[in-house]
């Protein structure tokens, strides 16, 4: 596809600013990650709300962009070689935007891949396990008589919080003094434990002092404050 208008998703979510990066998202932890990255880097973008309440993520237009029917997804009209690039999976989008802008990723090759490893840590562990904890603690899973699933995810989230807490010992951010994609990928999920999932007490969230301090520091950033409401839920 050579133009933004070639993408079927633009029929459902028309672009008012076709020269800007198009963001299809919702302010969930994964969505916030990309909104925060865009706000931090200053890349011009246009957000479009994908409403789970009306199953927007299952429409043919959205599936034409992301067959995995998850948010966030983007189309960058100015992708590699000046051609439009469609991309989904929040971790891939963060790495792409970091490399596109040269921001929020270490310039040292070794440190760069260490930052990426923390993105993978969140994508493969911290995010999915925290999401399962939320399901079994706050939503339908709480009705299950068998408590083993809840206990499994509770204990794994506690373990992962401990891993993160140890990494943050003596460091302002995951990579040290530099705020990077390693932080952006994880703070929205840690925030959810103490917020939307109401699970702070069950995992001893406030015992992880380094994590608590780090989340507060990340959340205080102006870009983070904007990102938690992008796209607006109305």
C-alpha cells in the first residue's frame, strides 16, 4: 500500500490529518504505552478510539490492520523509505518509534539490547500475568471455587514485582538515570495493580518500595499524564 487511504481501516476511522501517524487504541495499559511514547517523542499523531463496548476490535476494518484483534495498532504514513507502515503489538511499536526518533533508547549497543530485554520481560511476563491476576481477582474469575488459578497468578505477579524492585534498587529508572522504553512498557501495568485491578493488597504492592517510587516518578511525567486519557473514553 502506497497511501494512507489504501488501508481499509481508514474507512471506519477517517483520518483528519493523513500526514500524521494514525493511532488506533484505548487507554488500557498496552494502549497507554504507545500514547506515552508518542507524547514523549513528539511524533505528530492522530488518535482513534477502538471501543471494546461495541466490539470495534472485531470489525473487518480493524482486523484488516491487526488480525490479532488487539489494541494498540498504528499506521505511520512516513514509514521506512517514506512508505506507509502498519504495525501492531505494543512492544514492536515502542521499538520502532524509539529507532525512528532516536529517543528513549540507549545509544550504546549493549545497553540498547538490555532495554529491549526489559520490553520483552513485560510483554512475555509482567503484562500477561498481571492481566490474569486482574481477571481472577476483580472480574469473572473471582467466582471460581477453585482458588488455585488466582493463587498462581498472584504469586507470579509478586515474583515479577520483586524482580523489578531489585532492578530498581539504587536506580531512578530501569536502565539507571535514563528514562527509556524499558520504563514506558511496564509502568502502566504496575499502575494497574494499584489502580484498576484493585490488587495492591493481595500482592503486597506497597512493600515493593522501589516499584512504588518508580511508578510515581513515571506517572508524574507530563507525557504520562496525557497518555492515561488517550484516546479519550468520552
